[in-house]
């Protein structure tokens, strides 16, 4: 793997030096499948009906959403594609059911997992099933507010 990555790095460096942005992006997509959002075939998979409902609600609002996105051995329930840059994700969303998080060890594991993902550059939001069933519109509005805030931060 080392020599292949070195070759890709040199291709990338050459593309940047010669101002060939499309070529540089193509190299990045070949190395990191997470960047290949626009070209990847959508693999839809849900852990729960709750997660599927959140996915469908976000799609109805016009967001491009991927399911079960991998990052360093972890899976993020839903990942929202950046509306201004389809080569990256702007937000990871965890859909948390009450039964899954009732154990103290599960909560501790999730805290560690979220910190790890954030250290890798992910912005993570959580939707609790209890809140969703009470007021799904409010939960989607909260996610929209986060996405708008992140989009504004990137634009600044």
C-alpha cells in the first residue's frame, strides 16, 4: 500500500503544481472513498425504522444523505452531503434509540466514539427517538439549523 500511496501523492502534488484542480480531485477520490460522494452508488442500509424515517425526512427537505458511512472502523448512521461541495460531508447524524442508550457503558462508549469522530473532522448531531416521536418537525428544524450554521462557517 505504501508505494501506491506515494505514487498517488506525487500525482496529486503534480496536479496542484500545474493547477489542474479536476485531476487533483480525481486523485483524492481514488485514495479516499469518503470524498467520492458524488460518484458513489448509494448503498441504503438502516439499523432501525427510526433511522429510516429521519433519512426520508431529510431527503424530503432536499438534502443528499448517505447511510452507514464508515470512518476509521466506526459507522455513522446518516451523513449529510455538503450542499455547496458534493465531494464532502457536512454533518454526521446519530439516531439514538432509548433502549440502546439505557446502559451506562453504551453511553460512555458513545461519548468516546463521538469525540473520536470529531477529532477526525466530523461534526456530529444526535436525534433521540423519544424527541423524534414527540415532534419530528422540530428535530428536522434543529438539524437544518446546524447544517445552515456549518455552511455559513465554511463560507466565511
